[in-house]
C-alpha cells in the first residue's frame, strides 16, 4: 500500500485527483484553512525571509514530518515499514540532482520507502514582512531543543564568547516552556546581546470546518523525522545570516550512534536522529542545491556524561539541568493528570540519569519514576521495556570478546572511524552500567539478572 501526500502553499494550486484521497498539507496565509502550521513570524521579524532554496528545504522537511506523523505504521504489512510518495513544490531544478541523496537520507532516518515528485513552483513564504529587521551579528546558529546536550553545547559556545542564534522547534507547551526557561537562565548569565532565540511552532493541525482537505485525527507516536525539521529550520536561519555561518548540532555521540540494544531494535526501531550516515547523506543532498553552511557537532565522539564532565561552566549547568527535558514522551502522563517532565524509564531518560550520575548530580526527584528502585516498573510491559533492553545489552556485551563491530548494527559508518565509535559505545554502556551498580535496588538487580 502506498500513501500519498500533496503539499501546497496557495489556494490557487489545484490538488490533482489522485492525491485528493491522500494527505493534503495546506500551508496558507490564512492559518485557519491550513492543515499544517508553521509560525514564521519570529523568523521574519528577526532574520527576514530566508533564501528560496532554504524555503524549499523547509517545505520538503515539513511534508516529510507531517506525513511521518499522520501515516500510521500499524496499518502497513509489517506494522512498521511504509511506502510514502510526496508531491512538493520547489523553486529550482537543482533539487532533481539532490533527490536520490535526500531520499536515501530520509529512508534511513525512518526506515520507510520514500519517493518524491518535486514540482517547480514559485516559493510562497507567509507571514508579515518587516522593513526594519534588527541586525544580530551571529557567530553561529545552534539547534536548541531544551535537552541537556543542546544546553551544554550552548553554554560551551557562550563561554567562548560566541554570539548565538538559538533555534527551537516545538509543538507542545511542555517543549516550549522548557526552551523558554533555559533561555532565560542563559540570558541572565551571558546577557541578551549574546543570544537571539527563535522558536517555531510547526506540525499538523487538528481538523476544522475551514479546511478543504482535513488531515486524519490519529497521530503516529513513533515519528522518527523530527530531526529533519530541526535541521531545515537551522539551515533556513543560518543561510539567512550568510552562507558560512555554522550550524551547531550538539548531540552526544553515544545516542547519536544509538546501537540497537537488542535484536528486536534493529533498523529505525532505534532512533537515528543524528546518526553519522543520516547527517552525511543529508548534507550531500543539500550541498547539491547550494546550501553550504558548515554543520558542526563537537561531541560526536563524546558520551553524555563526558559532555557534562567537560562543560565549560559546570556551576551554571548544574543549576539549569533540572529545568531541561530529555524524555522520549514527556507528555504521556497527561492521561493520569501528571505534569509534563522526564518520565525516568525511557531510554533517553536512562542515558540522562547515567550521565548526571557520572558527575554526581543525580536527583531522583527530577523524574516521575525511579526505575532503579521500583521493581514494578521493570516488569511493566511498556514502562520497563527500555531498562530490560539495557540489561540484556550489558549482559551480552560482557560475553563478547570483541565488540568492535557492534556500532555497524546502527547503520553504515566510515571504516576509519569504526574503532573510535566502538570505544565511544563501550564508554556509553559503562555509564549505564555504573548507574545500575550504584543505584539499582537488590530486587531490581535480581529481576534484571545483574
């Protein structure tokens, strides 16, 4: 079964008959009639309208992200892999040369079969235009999610005296509130003249009576493509400054590599948000259309714990960490009337807690649940899944005489970097192991077999 999607930025564009029963992603000047929201006002006000090629990239990313969230995996033959074809407007024929690399990158990211029909059409960028745009002389653009990694990356650059544009994508108020609170702490420490924060609310909208082609209600919760939205927003803003302004993507190398913990997590069952192969293939694509801003991740071969350990302002970091959000599903507890926050039992929360334990800042009251001491969580089918997988991975790795090839399970890696990634992987597992040795109760350790 192939799922179809059609993106348009004008009501004058007719939806071809074959797409009318698919997904229509409408991004109109009149937001009420749109099926996808992109709040561009902050970009227009502080940066100006991005270059056309960068607008194209954002439209492609928006279509991919919206399709990923609205096409349910459970409806497909293996309850995971989807075939998705998107018709998207772009301003230049150059995109046809980039199409193969772009499809390879996105297919690797989500483990789906993607195809594009890129139609040539003048870009339409909505939102108010401003004659007087305040000039902010930025040294770099930083993807600022509200997690610990982006916080460390931002602090390190500010400590080096860099003037930064922080770019945030959000859909939920949980993400937005965290990003705002962390920004406020940074501004208080370094001054408002060092930081410009641009936040963009982007994602599929709920059905309303003014939409010509409303999107279906259900949401695919495994959405793997959020990183392409972050990158597209980052490039739109960096390229608006100039073609050489670097885009920083602060992400610890252990989670970036994300080697599957068990055989059941091969492929995109383990996320590939900033995997080296995805990033390199994605860059190959956009270089062909003339987006040349450098991309930098200083922490490619650094664990999360090492990022905290080496942060250039540990006092500020320790103060800010409790406000950060690392959880895979921070709003899941809303059904139980719980506040949004770090759940404590998902894999990102486990890595976070292991990292904070490494620098001796671990506080269980920063999590909704203590997975190390509540044995009921371990046997819970869903909530204990990631901790059980971690225990299996630690046990299996102890049995291996040589685990140097394990990083290849996460995807293609340059051969010359394999030994560095293998060493990184071992250090990341050590952080998780040290957390369990120090904090897991006897009952939990017995259940996990450690």
